[in-house]
C-alpha cells in the first residue's frame, strides 16, 4: 500500500526548530517509500523559491493556491487533467475583484502570486453574510483562516478536493494517506477520511472543528516534530532511537586538528570562514549533536580546556611533542603526502615515524570507542587517521564508520609504492563509507581496494564555501575601492596566488612562468606584478625546506633581472593574511592563479569567485579571471568557465597566463557570471549534514567477517 504524507507548509512542515525540520527531512530521505505532497496556500513562484531551502524535503506532488493548482514536483509543471477539473466554473480574477469592490474591509493581496484564486486580507468583523453570499452568487467557494486570510476559489477547489482528485488519478487509498495541518484552510484535508495530525499551536477554530474526530492525532509537538511523531505512531517511520548512555554520543567526529588554536593567551577560532575546521564548527553550531575527537599537542597541551560554550564538545587525545613530530611532520608529510600528490619519488619512509603514526591512530581509536554510544556514527577526516577504521572494526563492530578524504587520492599504482600499502588497504576496507570531492579520486579509491571483501560504499560530495560570509566581507571592503580612483595605473596587471608553502602548489614553476612571459612580452615589463601570498608551514615540518630555498632563490633572480625603478615582477608575502586582507587581495587582482600539481578541492578558487561575483552588478567592477589547474578538484565543477592550465607543462603555464591577461572585458564578465552559477549557494554546514545522512544510510549493521 502507498504511504502518502500530505502536509501544509507554513506553521506545519516549516514549523518547529531547525533540528526538528532536519530530523524529519533526513528520515523522509531514508524512507523514500513515504511520498511527500505539499498542500499549501502559496503560489508556484513562492514554492519554487522555498525549494532552495536545504531543510525542505522535495515533494513528489504539490497542491498550491489553496487547492486551485496541482503541480508535478519533479519538474514543477501543472497536472492539467486534475487542475482543469478543479478550476471548472472559475469566472476569472477581474470579475471577482470587480464584484467585491463594494466590501471596504477586503484588501486584495497584490504582492501574492495567485493562480485560479483571489486572495484578500480580511479582519474577522468583515466576514459577513453579505460577503459570503456575494461570493456564492459568483458561483465560487471561499476559505477563511487565521482570522486574516480570505480566499475566493473555483466552486470545486479546496485542498481536500485536490487531494481526492490526485488520489483518484494515482490510486491512493485513504488508509495510506496522512494529512497534516494547523490552519482552518486545512480543514477540507481533514474531511477526506484519511489519517490526520494537527500540530501544536494550531488555529483554535481548526481544533474545535476536529474535536471529536478519532482519526486525528494531537501529538502536542509543533510543526515538523508533530508530523514526525505522527509518522512514527503509524509505523511509517521507525521509532525514535533511545538516547545514548550518559557520557556517550550518537555521533563522533574525528580530525587531527581542533576547531580552536591556543595563541598563548586565549583559544582562537580559524580566521577564514571556509575549510574543514569552520565547516565542522558551523555544523555543530547548527545543532549537530555529538563530540569532536582531536589531538592536543604542542603548546595546546599546556593550555586550559576551552569553555564548553566556545566550541563544539571536544574529547582530546594527548600526544607528546616527539610522537607528534614523528606522526605528523614525518609520517604524514614525508611519507603519505608525496604519494597523495602523485609525487612518490619524494616520499621518505622510516619505521620509527610509522610507529608514531600507528600510536596516534590507536589513541584516536580508543578515544572514539570510549565516546561512542552503541550503534553510533563515526565520521573520520582525511589520511591522517587511515588506520582508525580497522582498529574500530575489531574493537567496536557496532559502529557505522565513514571517512571523507579532503586531499586527492592517488592512482592504485602510486598508492602501491607505499611500503605500508597493504596495512592501509586492510584498514580502509573496514569503512562503511568513503567520500571524495571528485569522481576521479573516488574511482582511484575503488580501484585501490579492488579484490578486498565488501569494500565501502563510495560517493562524491564536493565541499563549497560559506558564500554569504564572503559576500558580507566584500560589502564591507569593496565600497571605498569602487568609489575611489584606481590606486594603480590602468595598464597595471596584478596576478595573485594565495597558498601555503608546498611543492604541490607549484610556486617555483609559477615564478619560472612569469620570467618566461616577461622574456616574450616586453609590453608587460613594468606593468605585471605577481603577488605570491605564501605563509610557511608550522614549525617542525622540513619536507618543504628545499621548495622554500628554491622559491626564494628564483624570486630574487627574477626580480633582479627585470627590476625597473620601484617596480619588480614578484611581490612575495611569506606570511599569513587575515580573512579581510585576503578579500582585499581578491578584489585587487586581475587574475587569480592556481597551479596545484594535485589538489583535493582548492577552496581559494571558490572564495575568489564568491568575492568577485558579489560585485558583478556594480558598473565599475572588473570581474577578474580565474586560472585554475586542471588537477584540482575545483576544476571538475568550475572548469567550463575558468581558464584551465597544466602546471606540469611550462609552456602551457606561460601561455594560459598570457591569455588570462589579454582576455577582453566582455569575456571576463561572461566567464565570471557562469562561475557564479556553477559555484551555487549550498551552505558548508548542510554539506556536513548531508554526508552524515549518507554515512548512516551506508552502514553495514551486520558484523564484518
């Protein structure tokens, strides 16, 4: 038998807390056998806008305009056979508005999109027998709700009649339908002979009309929570899970970095709104329940614990400085990182550092196990904890374990160059789920685990940026730039790179490309500035020392060769900038130049697009150009509108930069407009919630062999 949820929107499906709405959305997503139908007074335009809200479940069918409109939820087109039946006898809005002008208490809702109805505001004392008789004389029906809304409808239109017509067309039985509402204009739904639920806070007139109806549930919970409770009472959704034991959590997030850092005096959040630390922090702030297991090392070990209100709940894994150095500075950065970057010849392996890697992973596994409630979900992040899945599978087979890989995943033949490849493969095969930014990296992972029993489910979930946060900073930083004269001559060009010091970002190759370009293009001498913002790695990491030395040498050579008066081609900033300063750089640059040899995503590219796209409507704003390595995850999303480059080809690196500098204004604008569309508006916190739903739906509940 079909299971159909037919729900009003405002005050019902959209009511309750964000957490209530998210839980209902997640459970409906996990149980697609329950079909969702909207039944609302809103018009189609308003519903289209509403569907951009990530907390709104996607409906299969939509009853709109208080029952005068019926829409297919898959493509938002009218269901003409049903809609025409409901609108039979409709005299049209002009005749109705003309006939009702003599009622001064009626105020037509000019700002509301209306189809097959006329909507008014009306105070209670205006609902007179004369008004209702005038409507009936027109051959129309009417609805009055919330002591305010008066809708004139075709004679056969109502939410209830629309539901009956749709059910007849699709073969739904009344016992397989649950209707949910909170307002008097939902009353016709409750007269359809189906299961029903009235959410808390409903209109008193509706409660009075349904007081003696035994099929109506009154769970005493508002909005989405009330619907959720009714679905569980019917057995259409599973019962609410038991709360975890005291001190245990239904969700454990594991990442080697904490969401805060100790500056010697206080705990500070990340400066940027984007990246994995801000994303997870915002997800916890967005009512994500659980605990964050993280390492506590270096000077953080001597600091007092952060106050509970200042950060997500933390469970600290203590790591001594020597063990941390072997684990992170050596095993992670010198053994694993080069392989991830498809540079296996750079990899250095030693048993002592790998023993530290095993030690830290084992400590994480013990802390996760101690924090996790029975059947909990564990979400691990990145290659730094590759051994944790295998350790957890042996100690806690009840847990559902997922890993998101923020970095690239190498081809199987490159992964196999690791002396510990077999140990790592055995652990990764114990995952229930693995996620990646691109399909290419996901396929590398699948092929790496080929031949192992029951590999994890693998899916692709590219991370975005907090676009509203970037746009707020642009609004603060941009006005004085747009009003004031240009701070540099009009023929000057600034090419920008913002990246940490790492050979994988190809900084030396970029300086070489600028040197070649100036050799070939005398017209750019004195006009082109390559600004390289390149903060050094944390103390103790020596894997990039050769790159730093070579980079500084090439910068000095290029600047000495081409310097003219106060101008030199490379402006090197080996320090970390604040987020506001980075936004200033984005707004100044003509070109953002990203040349990673490999990159899981590259959120800098997305931040640049968000910043420059925010200025597109301004007539004085230049949109800028994004030059993007084809080896970044971002290229899979933005590649059709960015200029793609191959940093492994010196000739291509130089030629694409030259093209970017010469791109006509109209093409720059067209490309940035398209980049803005491709970037989208999905919140990073919703990315995190979506992944958790995916992990939970992928979990193998039976023990692994």
